[in-house]
């Protein structure tokens, strides 16, 4: 029963993945390699230009925009 109780408590905690990228402590840093790779893929699919100068926060927001445009990465 203890394991289940911990699982419930962990699930009730807010997720840091829901934090606005503008509020990220590292949001102003250069985007990660994973972000750049995925963003390039999304840009290609959406016929949009890839901007390699985006920060982590900007890249996250751009990924969200392109996912909405392409229907990629979202549960339907």
C-alpha cells in the first residue's frame, strides 16, 4: 500500500513540463541538440524556415506552434 500512496502523491505534484518556457531558468540558453533536430524536422514538414539562433525557450514555443500546424506530437 505504501508504493501506491507514493505514486498518488507524486502524480498530484505539478509537472515542470507545464511551466511556460518564458519562465524557465535556462530558457535563454542555446537550444539543445534534441530541440534543434526535432525543430528541423517540423520546419521541413511545415515548409517553414529553421532558425538555428533560437534559445531553449524560443525553440520550445516554436515546436509547439509547428506541432499545432502539422498535427505532430499531439494526442488526438
